[in-house]
């Protein structure tokens, strides 16, 4: 009887000892995920022929005049109300002046450089459109106000610069689906861009 009591006590102590042992928690990293965004299928329309350039832009966007005090007549915003985003376009005439064009291009890099302090990286890419034109795209990553900037020119008459901005605060990761969506719209803009005769 005493032997059975001893065995019962031994087993209770052993179970209690084992159950009190701390085990190291196992951490499993969560897969990278973005907030759900219901983005519509891409559909495009032609810009009204009131500027020295023509292109197709998203049917989800509206064209707004740039009302900045120093804006010029053919500066516009492609505004996406649902995404609270803008593609700002600034247009300049080159006037067959290489020095003037070099100044515009230098300004494009200066403007991108203002954001590079907060960017994780700045990647430059030259792309060729379906019509054979080239454009330089500057892609920034990190918590920056603009994620894409670009410029294109025919070298003698026309220069067009664009920049993508969001009007909402957010980290690049949380905006990534919208950034990718708008990047495709920018590529479509560049692929359908053509210069109009002087107006």
C-alpha cells in the first residue's frame, strides 16, 4: 500500500515537473502580404487634342489643369479619385536648343534627387515604346512622396516629364498594388504618346 502511494506520488511529481518546463516558442514568419485593393480592369481613352501631345489614359482618371502659380499652359494632372493619386505632367518646348534640353533633363534628375534621401533605392531605366520612342524612367522605393518619375523628348521640339504622387499617407508596401497598377498606366501612356504639330 505504501509502495503504491509512493509510485502515485512519484508519477504526479514527474508529470508536474515536465509540465512546468518552459519550451521555446516557435516563430514562423508571416508571408509578405498587401492590403486588399479592388482595382478595376484597365481601360483607356484618348486625351482631348488641346495640348502639343496626345496619349491614352485610364478611364478611371480625370484630367485636371495644374493650378500651381508657376505652372505653364500644358501642365496637367491625371487624377485618380479612387486611388487618391496623381500623375503630374509638365511640358516644355525644346526650341531646337540642346542646352535648353540639357537643362530640362538636369532638372528632372534634381527633382528625383530631392526624394532620394528618403528612398531605399533609385533605379534608372531607359525604355523604348512600341512607336520607337525612348523614355527614361526613375523608380524610387521606400517611404517617398513619388514612386515613379519619367521624361521623354524628341530632342528638338518637345519635352514631357511625369511624376506619380499619392495624396494619402502610406508606406510603399501598403501602396504597392496601386503603384503597380499605375506603373502599367504610365507604360501605356508612353506607348501611346505622340507629339502634335504646333498649336
